[in-house]
């Protein structure tokens, strides 16, 4: 759903894509990490799921070390076109600051149910236990996104490099 995304932005002022939902399923879904120098620097980690980019803001960015647990705060879905967006969001607008693509590529869903059966990305996100294999230029291999109940907030997840 892009309702929240659209409600936060004035497309007459920002050059970000207004976007639309794409129904067709990609054989090779994409991921992108955008370095976003907003009020506070963070990295937006996005995975293509069901025609949108599911999105998390990662203050410290993804780590290649499996010992690190990086806070990833779930944010609103973004349109797929956002995966190509780079530019400057003007002052006074939501997310004002520079956006640069830090890494991008495709991913494979590795998420499994407790009984070991494959789980769709939609269900994995609902369950709060996502595992993906990234094929990017910088990021390669397994990454887990796990929802925490840290401070009782539902939108807090951890992004962790897996050993596979
Ligand atoms: Mn951002």
C-alpha cells in the first residue's frame, strides 16, 4: 500500500516518484539500500514484495559481520520506482536531504516456517522473521530481519548478517 507514502509527500515539491502499485510478480525481486542524509544519516533498506518496496530505516547501515545486530525501523512502503531514485529532497519536505543508492541488486527469499516449509515474504514479514539472500555489489549472502518487542514498539526490527 502506498497511501501513507503518498500522504507524506508533496509531489509538486519533491522529485521523488509518486509511484504506482505494480501487480506483476518479479522473478527476481529487487533490493536497494539508499544512503539518506536527512536530519540524521541513515540507510534505507528496501525489499520488493507484492509490487512495493517494504522499507526499513537502518541508522548504522547493514553490517557484513554476523556479530552485529543493526536496528532497522520499519517505515512506510515505497513504490518500486523509488529503487532508482537519487536526488535531493528539498528543505521543509518529508525526509529532506540527499538520497544516494548505496547498493542494489536482487534477492532470494529464504524464509522458512517453523516446520521447515517455505514461507512467502508476505507471511515472513507478518511473522516478523524474514531471511533473504542478497545479490548486490556490496551486500552478498544471507541477511535476517527479525522483529523485536524492544520497548514495546512493533516497528523495531534487527538486521543481522547470517552465516550462510
Ligand atoms: Mn530515509
